[in-house]
């Protein structure tokens, strides 16, 4: 099913909008639109997007965010998606996977980034997509000069991939970078700190990313006022001395 999150309606267009939503609902085979208003988000499968993009974008003038889920045939899906001209209307894209076999990897990302319709993309979220360092390097040189928010949670990215992102000549408007559940480490954080002249970073999230307070300190100094989200690993606890009363006996 396709689900729409609808913003509040504009009063002067209630009747027109109601008819528009009915037409677009019928085209998408989507029931249960309980509220009237301009759709801002569209959650669907890639197949649904490819089949109904022209109708939906014609009926929803304020649609700006796609939330896509993948299937085992993800590589073919992404090839079909890349040529959909309506992508030029998209400002935010989110792709998430739940199974290993549906992850696009760097190959799928390369297919997606080959689309000529992304220059106006402002937000990109790739969750559990297994793009690795190779995918991070693709993003670093992609045609994404308008990108302001990038969420790469759980993507098998290591320090080399973070270094590539930090040194990107393209991502010069990036304000939010989420690298949680990747192996960022000291090398990755150092590269981000060196990116101060290229990126206006305001928020960096590094949960489960192999960092400590000491590691993120250079980043905090380089970007005064930056919001850093991370959890340092727990401090090792001293081993408790064993109670050998019963081992030795009371008379030893």
C-alpha cells in the first residue's frame, strides 16, 4: 500500500483538492485517505513509483519527499527508477531495506546516481543499504551540490569512505551528516574536522561508530556550536576479587 502523510489543506481549494485526491487515489489503487490536503510525502515501493509517478506528481503539486522500500530485484528496480523524469521534483529521498538480499550496495547506488534528475536533491537517507566505502566515494563526487542532509546509518562505511565524503568538492552545503553504525573511528573524525572550510556542518551523529569523547574533541573545536550525537563505549570495569573463603577453607 502507498501511504500519504497529508499536510493541512488550503481552504480556497478544498473542492478542487478533494477531486484531485480522489483521482490520484484511484490511479494508485490507494484507499483510506482520510484527510484532505497537499501530499508532502509518498511512501511506496519502487515498482509503485515507476508505475504511477506521472499521475501522482501531476495530482500532488507539493509532493517533495519519497520514502522507498526495496525488494529482492533491487538492481532492476533502481535502473527503472533512475529514468523516471518526475524525480526532478523530489527534494528528499529515503531508501531503506530490511533484508540482506534487498540491499542495493554500491552497484545499486551507482545506478541511482547516474540519473540526471537529482541536482535539486536536498536530503538523502540510505538506511542499511550496504554501500560501503565504494558507495561513499560515489556520493562524494555525485551531482548533489544542493544536498544539505545525508543519513548513511548502517552502511559498512569505514574511515576511507568518511575521508572521501569529508573531502568532497560537491557536498559544500552539507549541514547534517549521520554516520551511526559505521566504523568511522579516529581517521574519519579527523577528516571531518578538516572539512571545516568546505562544509557548514551543524549536526553530526556518530552512534556506535567507534568514537570516544577524545576522538570527537577536534570536531567540536573545529565547528563551534555543532551538535554532536554519540555514545562513548563503556569504561572497562575492574575485575572483582574472587571470594576464596570456601575454596581455601576457614583454617588455611
